[in-house]
């Protein structure tokens, strides 16, 4: 099918040199489809920036000419349509905690009304004052995207389960000046239009939103907000992310590292707490410090302490989370914003996106044992404020954390080379039953162990659809094993790095973000609709030039990745496997540092070749 490729202005000039040379251009494109070029890791940002600028500028000009404010008709909540809120476009699905708005207002009106409320409250408190009197604060008149810099403490969570997103933004804000600001390409608060840079399936893009926001009965922001009512970067980024993921319900719960990837690209993972860390918490502190020193973003969540006692306050959180006796919230996302080692103490500083609700043990604001000496206060800038920010010793942190998620991004000092492909189709998918199964209702099929099953599809989640002995229906996915599974193969040929350095390579196998596909299924248990965010199971295997297995990982997630040190000019063979047989599109990308490489697809690979390589 005919399509379009977005190009920056500089790229358009290069393409123009092929005018009248169509055959040469086609040949060049064919060559790059076989062996794609190595480009800078930030390639695509410039065209994203230019296109967003042009589109937002056109909106601003049109609205100013018409004397109107921007309304995003592609994602319009002005009439309270459930389409922007719920995955099935009708009603909340199972386990949905998205608060129902009392109405919708523009940020300009929310800020103006907040200013009136603030001044009215001050007038009542101090017996009235003149708006122009000395020492009085002028009323808030219009929103400011940023006011006095960006801090993790700016963030307040609303009545929706986006703690993972806000925790990620808190981690990003802790990275320093410009980290959050760079996401805003172009905006105009009076018109109510905001262009935000995002990363979709590994590619730079942008989202444009208006300033209509869900509000509560008091007319205040119902979802994420900034602590200062005039500052609006938090609600705008939350809305842009939810639009990118198709609706608010698709963002009602998620992973912080995936939220970072949605804005910054890159890869993520988790630092698991192992037995050695429980014995020596300082080793975990070193692990986290090294990650922060590399510029990685780190987030965490907490769980009931092993062997702990005390009552858990069930459903005491904003979205039904359990509040633990320690003041921590189980299953809730926190940003890890600072690590400090001073006077023999190793401390971790975390931020709760609620803006309140803190750790109550040692090194908390309670200061029960007088641990906050003048020296420690000076070293950490600690203050006794219930703002959601708190400190813990590394010992208490290790004892309570469920692990630390990290996000790793790639900047100007990295290159990338990318292959876009699809797991090959090789006839019918056959499976053999690994155990007998008896149908539970008319929608299912029965079979005996050893029966051959023709598999037709892989849905709903945890179920396959197929036929056996002429009967069609559903059956549990774990009750049969596929005979064959699609495999794709690529050769990575490294060029030696500068000054004979080893070339660092981060190899990523990515599938499309399920949150952006707006899928849902009807639960067999109760018939309720539920968002489907499950991923196909994929496997990444890398064989080094000597035929040894250098890396293998498998998972049901958006991205599987591994890091290698490439030396010499040997060929590294990369296998991508659809472990569950699903013939999905995928992207294979290699980020390179201190060198370059070529990446070519090898056709006709199969499961037998991969098995032999392993």
C-alpha cells in the first residue's frame, strides 16, 4: 500500500537531489531495506520537532483568527464522551479506578478560579484586604507550564491509578533542569494547545492536546496536578500520555519504566533484591548509586515486610491500594530521587506522587530517635514537611522494597541501526495436547493428551482457539505445545571502535505497545469487559562469532534486551523467536557506542536451526 515517510527539512533537501532519478532512489531504498543505515540515536527528533511546531502554529493561527480556543476533536471530552475514558468506549471495565468527573473545564479557567478562591480565603482569614494593597498577592490570571523550575515535589496524584506515570515523571524531574522541559515542543496557554514529544514503539513522535480537563465537584483538577495551582506541566503530560494510550482506563495502572520509554525511548528493567542484598544492604546501595551516576532513572514500589506485623489498611489509598503499618503503600509507584552516603549512613530519598503519605520509621519526618542531627540535615537538605518526600536507611529500604525499576535512555553519544520485520508465516499452526482437557461450557473443546490441535488464534488472554477432530472452540493455552514456531534471524557485523575500543551494543527485540491497541475481552468469570494489555511471548538469542550463546532471554513484554561488548569483526547471529507462535510484527534495534555495525536479515531460518545453535 502507498504510504508516507516524515522527513525533516534537511532530509527533504537531500531527497530533492533525486528528482529525475527515480530508479536510483528506488535502488537506494531497496539497499537500506536489506541493510539499514546506522544513524544517531536521536535521529527522528528533528522531524518530530518540525512537524509538531508546524501543526501547533497552524492551530494557534486558526484559533486567533477565529477568536476561539483549541478543542481537540480527535480526543474530545467536552461533551463527557466515555470514548476518552473507557477502553470499550461505554463504561468502566473490571477493576477500573478511573474517577468519574463532575465536569470539564479549561486550564485557563481552573487557574483563574483557583486564584479567586485563594484570595477569598486570605481575605476571610485576615479580615479582608484590598487587591492593590501592599503585601497582597495578585490573583492568578493564567496557567504557567513551569513556575520556578521543575521538582519531583511538584507532582500530586489525582483520582486515577497513574502513580506509575507520575512516579516516572518524578524520577525524570529529579534528573535536573531541562529533563521535563524538553518534552514540551510548542504550546500556547491562551489558545489552550500543547504539543508534547513522545516515543511510540521506539520512534520519536508527538501528541497534541487541548487544555480541557476533568474536574471534581469543586471545579478543581480531578486527576494529576501540580502542587502550585498555576503550574500545569503535570496535568498536560498526564493527558498527553493517556491520549497516546487511547484512553484514561488504559493508563489505570502500569509500569514506571514503560512510562519513561513512552516519553524518552530506551530500555528498562528491574534490580531484584537478592539474598546477598538482604545480608549486605550496602551492596544494593552501590547498585542503585551506579545506576543514578550513569543517568538512569529509578523508581520503586513497596510490599508488606517479611515477618512483619500490624494491620494493613485495605483500600485506604487513592485507588484502593493497601496502606501498610509503616506508612508505605503496597503496590504503589514511588520515584527514587536521591541517594546520599554521609557520616556512615546510606540513605535513599523517595517521593510519593500523592504529595503525602510517607514512611514512618527511622529517618522519617518523625525523627523519633533524634537521627536528624544538624550535620545530617545540612548534608541532605531534609525538612519536616508532609509533602510525600521521605528518607529511609538502605537497610529499611531493602527490607521493604519490592525491587527497583530502572529506565535507561540513549543520547547523542549513541548510534542505532534498526530492522523492521514480521515473524514469518509458514503454513498451519499445529499443536499437541500435553494433557487431557474437558470442556467447561459450549464455547470450549475437549481433547485427550496426545491429540493434534489446529490452532486458529490466541485470544482471549490465557486461552487459545482451535479445532480438534472437527470441533472448534476455546482451550487453555498451557494445555498444548506448538510443533513449530516462527523464527527470524539477523547477522550483526561489528566495525572496530575508535582507538580499538570495545564496541558496546544494546540489542532490543520490541513488539508493539499493547496499551495503544485498545483491546479488551469479556471475562469468563463475570462477563465484564477488561482491558487487554497482554503481550505475545518472544525470545531473543544472540550467538557470538565463536558459536557460543552470548545472551538468551524470553518474556511476555514489550521489549527484551541485552547488552554486549563487541570485539573484532566477527559475525554475531541474532535470533528472534515467537515463543507462543503468534505471527506479530516486531522491531530489532541495536544501539551502538564507540563504534558502528551492519545489521542484515538472514532468510529461511527455522526453529531447528535455533535449537541447534543453543
